[in-house]
């Protein structure tokens, strides 16, 4: 659940937190930590969605530019069926 932290380590951490902050302050700290993690998760998801949208928009722009280029100059996109050019060696 917590990676490499086992149950004994988790109990020790909770006991130390209880001693330092006291039983009244500990629930408030837990709530604020949960809210902070939730906000961080929401912000990172928003950032990820924005990046994905930008990537899709950039790909659409590139494909539209390629389509316009193909319409303007079909010979540049289509392979040439002519014989290969011959070079003269000296």
C-alpha cells in the first residue's frame, strides 16, 4: 500500500505524529494534507489534459499543412515513375 513502508514503520510514524501534534491537532492536519494532495492531483491532471490538447492541436496543424501542400503540388508528394536520373562518373 505504501511501497517500502511496512506496518511497524507506519505505526511508529503515527505515534510520533500523535506525540508531536497531539490528539486534537492531528485530525486537522490530516484533513489539510488530504486537501493539499487532492488539489495537487487536480492541478497535475489539468496540466496533463492541457498538454495532450496542445499536442493534438499541433498534429492537426501539421496534417492540415501536409494536405494543403499535397493539393498545391501533387508531384511533390506522389512518387515519380520516371527512370532514375543518371550520373556521370569521372
